[in-house]
């Protein structure tokens, strides 16, 4: 059990549909991590950018990007997570993958595909819950557009940490800030949102705002910045449980059963 979890989130630009360039660029960023960390997070589709052309970049499970992730997880002695375009049989998935230093694997397929960009036509929507235990922490994985759907992220399983990786564009960045804060407050959980920066080939601009919120919705690291950076934070499990015991808000939650 880790009573304190040290987290590092990479707010970086991405190269369009170029896994080799992205991995090489991220190599340089990961080498900047000098202090011990337990969890390192990359943006959504970190190997390609938010492409609706999955055939150009898709990899199988255990492919080059996952092997690269495992190498870095071992080197950093930390969990490494981010989403990739994964192909299984005839389907493509926007898959949030986390690998541990001991080669354990956790993953979540994006449930809410972004229809405005046609993601629902290119990728199959996920069906798994995306909630896992690691070092005594219960962690919930979500991807970008999932942030707009509070019922899907509702804390009915007493998770401790809610993670969103994203390519969230500048015109709607105000919603990103507000919804991350809301998810923390309503779920009485730590919430982390990791967003990219820069422009993609579709001329979409991304302005970061990678941030870490405590269970009361206070931003404890990161925030409204579009600068390339390593956002770090220390999460305190005992403090989280103390707040839940004191406030007891989750005891009054709705279960959203359908009648």
C-alpha cells in the first residue's frame, strides 16, 4: 500500500500520425524526470494525435508502442499510461493503457466516442468499466469526451483517483476546466486531466490546462497553461479517506438504476 502517490503528467505537443517521432520526442521528456514518481501520464492518442484514420497508425496489443511503454515503466520504476490506437480483429479502439514496472497491464476502451469528429465511425466504443486496483489505490480510467458524461464517471465503486487523458481543443477549454473540477467535487476523488498542446493537421489548436484536483475541487497542480511542462503532484490516500469519513457525501449518492 502506497499512502502517497507521486504523479507526473506530460503536457506536450504531438506529431501527426507518426508514432516513431512521438516516441522519440517523449523519450526526451521522460528523461527530464529526476525525482521518483509512481505514475506517469501521457495524453490521448500520444503516438499519433487525434486521428480518424486508424489504419495509418494502429498497433496490436504488445506492439512497438506498448513495448516502448514497458521499457520506460521499468526504467522509471513507475506505471506509465496514455491512450493508443489499438486494432483487434477488424475493429479499432481508442485504448487507455497502463503498464506497470512488473509488466502488469490495465486498459480501458473509450466509451463515449466523439461523434462531432466522426470518432464513432472509425473506432468501436468500449464496454469495460476501466476501474483497477494498484498499490492499494482504486483508479478509474477515462478518455477525453467521457468527461462530459458524469453518470459514466460516477463514483459508485469508491475509486480514489479518476484519470482523464485528452486531446481537448482550445475553443472548449473552459468546459474542460469546469468539468474536471466538477468530477472531483461530485465524486469526492482526486481527478487528473492530461491534455496536449500545439496544433494538429486538421488545424485544431490545443492549449493544455493539464491539472490535478483534490477531492474538494481545489487545483493542487497545473492549471490554465499552454506551456510544455511536466505537471507533478503528491496524492495523499489517508487524507482522502479522512475527508470522506468526515463529509460522507458518497453515502448519499444516487445509484442511477434504470426503472
